C-alpha cells in the first residue's frame, strides 16, 4: 500500500547500546523484535535516539538517520551468529532493516530532560523541522497546535508524559514542571473523549487519579485551542506563576514510581527482555 504524504513515514528508534550504533556505522542495519514493531509499519526512514549509555555529551538526542532500503525477517542466530549468551532466543524472529546510507544531522534533535523513549512514529517533515524531541510527536491537531503555542511562549513542556499510578499506565498530553508543583494539560476533542457514557466514566476516573497523584490539571477543548487569540495561554501562565515558576530541567527530581514518557505500544522493559 502506498503511504500518503502526511503518513507517519519515519520511525525514531532507540539505540540502547553503543554496539547498536557500531553495527549501523559498519554494517548499515538495525533490528527490531518482530513482536515489538510499532504501527504504522513499515517505516520509509529510520532515525535513532541515543540512550543513557552514550554519556553526557551524546545521550538523549537524535543525530543519525537514513532511508530504509530493505527489510527482512531473520532469526536471532543469523543476526548474531557469535552470540552464545542468548541461545534460548536463537530462533526468535527480528526485522532486519537495511539503510541506503547512515546520515548525520548537522544539528542534533535534543531532549531537555532525560527520557526513556523506544519508538516515536513521526513524519519526515517533522523530523526535518524538529529542534527538540517534543517536536517529533505526531499527536492530534489540538496537541500540535497547543505545543506550538507553548513552545513559542518558551514554556518547557514535555509531550506524552508517562505516569504509573496504582500500577495503571497514564499518558499526559503535556506535563509542565514547576518549582512548587506539577501541571498537566489535556486537550479534548469533542468526539474523542465524549462519544459514549463509558468513555466519560473512564475519563473522569483518570482525571481524579491524576489529581490525587499531586498534579494540577488544566483542560481545553477544540474551540478554546483553535481560537487565534489563544486566551487559554493566560490561564496556563497564571497556574505556572502560582506554582512558583518554571523549573529548570537539570533541577528535576523524579519521585519513586514516576517515569518519563515512552511513546510506544508495548512496555519498555518487555522490549529489552525480548532483545
């Protein structure tokens, strides 16, 4: 099937180990467990998010990318014939994605806060224009519009922020960290959230759980965000001021059980178990 021009044709994927980058540079391929491949699939291009193992100077950024030339499905024993430590996974199937060439961005796409990210399905256009990781997320029209407003106003927000509350997984559209508290901002399309009584019940319960987890919460509808005058911005600025002003990313102290977002369909830890 031919992808539309605005489809998510580029996949940002994690480089969990320095050896993963060595394989890309020397052999020109990257692998993903078949069962963990994100949708939509297959990607036309790959870009690579460098994890914590790359050290202070190169961690939490995207600088390498390339166009996919071929995709094969192979057992692990063919990908890593000399790997004797994972014999139990020898028959496990992986996508092997070959690149035409490995390119390097002149300016890396950075994350202002350390984030554990595995996959970000996005578009080539967003990748070309991105300055920071939050520019890559390909959310709804409302999320994209609000993000542009927050960024233009120099508010350091994080998109698709992950919360684990009472063993349940929640994603915030936006998280803003302040000196005296945390602010969550949610966008509500008229049909997305309110097309059934069950959805209203779920959404209300979710909101209460987020508030009980010591988050301040603001919500905006399609009309409110679409207003060119951006009257909601004053409310956000007022809330930030009440919470002591913006907190610098390097001052962020994460409490136990709270993690940065993982923009993916399956669990981060399960991905590495499958590796």
